């Protein structure tokens, strides 16, 4: 038995003192309303209404049970209101990279609150963001995709300890794009050989290039490895930097260079220069979980999340990129 529906029929009949008017009020047929009241009477073991008179009259049992019936209906209505309110203001989790700017993420949270959406931000590695979005744990996420297919791009570059020395990025202070071949070991201190006249000297030892967890995705690792090999860099020169704090410490101590976005480098006091090879840059799409009602990402949220990660639109990134986009595509495919 649908107790609430039966109690609604009972209370409406008391209020209207008429079966027909009570049925109209509830939007149901009168025979259905009469059956519900009879079912209640059978459940409670007595008549709720005196049907012998011309006008419907509530019996003594009916009057006794009336306040309890109203209380049940009132509580059920409040329960529905609380449930609807909780759904409306339920926090929606958003998966973001660990190196997003905290101030920018705070703006995302405030913007959601202004639009009646409670957002909670979760810093997760790329593959975990994708998995949590698929299973519905996240409502929205910034997902890593190849930059040439991305809606948003974050230019990557090399961060170094200030002030920059000449090893390895002589041109980084001016912000000009850096080519990986600029990092190759160079011969210094030449001396003439007495017999052959050949120049001899020691080679400089390049600093290791550390990568963050955000760039530990298969296609990004492969592209970086291929680009390093083409540039003549030793294979062991490029390696994961471990926790971001550790990689930063090594970089700021002058013992390594760090592959990262410019906002991340600047926030921590490092100098930075962009990579010339745009196929090595980060690409992002902002997506909603398939379980999200409507399945769409609000435009304002997409733009603000991309900005928090340090991205512009793909079109802007292409205009800034060196070399041209055709060359970038060729480099992306080795």
C-alpha cells in the first residue's frame, strides 16, 4: 500500500467534506479515492467517515487519527524538499592537474557558487582523472589529449634556477623558444695536437631534464623520447622528477631543469623558456562524466579550468607556436 497516497486521500476528504471535491483536488478518479479510504479503514480497523448522512462527516476515529496523518504528510513533504535541495547543492567533483594555480581554482569554485553549483576540486594524475570521470566519481575533469587535437593548449618549456647560467639555456632569459638540440653536450677548452693538429677538449655535462607526473602519459613520454633522440641528447638525460616539490628543489638548486608550464615555474621563482617544438606541449579537453545530466560542460567552467591549468585556446596556441602547425604534426608522428 502507498501509505502517503492513502493518507492524502483521507486528509483531502476531511478538508473538502466531499469525496468528489477531494478527488478533484488530488487529480484522481472518485472511485480510486474511495478505494484508498476503504483500504485505510481496513488497516486501522474502523470507519473514518460516516457515509449515512447527506454530507460526509468524519467519525471519532477519523478525528483522532487526523493530526497524526497530517504530521506524516508534513514530514514527507519536508523530506522531499531536503532531498531536492541536497541534489541541487551537492558538490560536484572536478579533476584537475596538480600544478594548477590555487588562486585560479578558487575563482572556479566561487564562479560555481554564483551559479548555484557547488564544486570541489581534486588534484589527480592524468590517468586517474580519466578513470574517475568514467566511473562517475568526478563530474568534470581536465583530460590530457595530444595538443594538435586539443581544445586547449599549455605551452611547455624548461624552468631553470635564476639567474640563468650559460649551461644550458643561453637564450631563455629573453623568452625565446628553446630547441632541445641546444642542450647537447658541447666541447670546451680546445688545445692543438702537436702531430695531427686536431682540437681536443672536455665536453660539458648537460643538466638532467626532469618531468612532472602530469606529463607521465604514454604519448607524451614517447614524443619527448623521440625528440630527445633526434636532438642527440643522451637517453638517460630525460627522466621523471618524482614529487613536484623534489623536482623544484633540484631545479632551483641548479642541479636540473624542469619541464613544466610557465605559470608553475613563475609561481616558484624559476626562470622559464618555451619549447620550440609545439608537439611536446600539453593538450587538454574539459569533459563531463557520462553520468552527468545533460553530459555537457558549461562554457564558463571549461574556460576557467583551462585558464587555471595555464592554457589558451588551440587556435591561440597554433598562432604562437614555432614551428608552423604542419611541421608540428610531422614532429608529433616522429
